[in-house]
């Protein structure tokens, strides 16, 4: 399962980074229109944003680590042993914290 969707996961992580940047731009415009000052004057929002960005980049680093340093020995030998998804629990917890940061960010700019 993991081997088939590994490329899709990488593409989705890159899309997540780009759409986050676009969303940040539009939230900045919204906050500027509402308050007259940009997002740079809202330290709570920026703090949550940078925590979320750090978590997404850490998740991307874990993904790239598993892609670059994967073991091809089992595939070359034709061995059909079960291999768990690397860093599965870590990625799950990071994903949960990313969702919590997104919810906090939505609450902070309204």
C-alpha cells in the first residue's frame, strides 16, 4: 500500500506547502482590510503559523528521508516480507498537530 502511494503523498505535501502560502497571502489581505494592519502585527497568528510550517516541513523531511534512504534490498531479492510504514506514528501525530494548528489559525483571524 505504502509503495504504491508514496509518490502521491510527496506531491500532496508539496501542494500543501504551496496552498498554505497562498492561504497566508489571502488571510493577510483579509486582516489588512479588517484592521488596517497586516498579519505581521498579530504575533499569536504568526506563532501558530510558524509552528504549523515547522511541522509540515518536518513531515516533508520524514517523507524525503524514507524515499531517499529506503531499502531496495527486499525489492531486488523478490522477498515479500511485510515492511511497516516508516515513521507512521510520528507522521500521524504531526498530522494531528497540523490540523490543530489550522483550527487555531482559523479562529485567530476571524
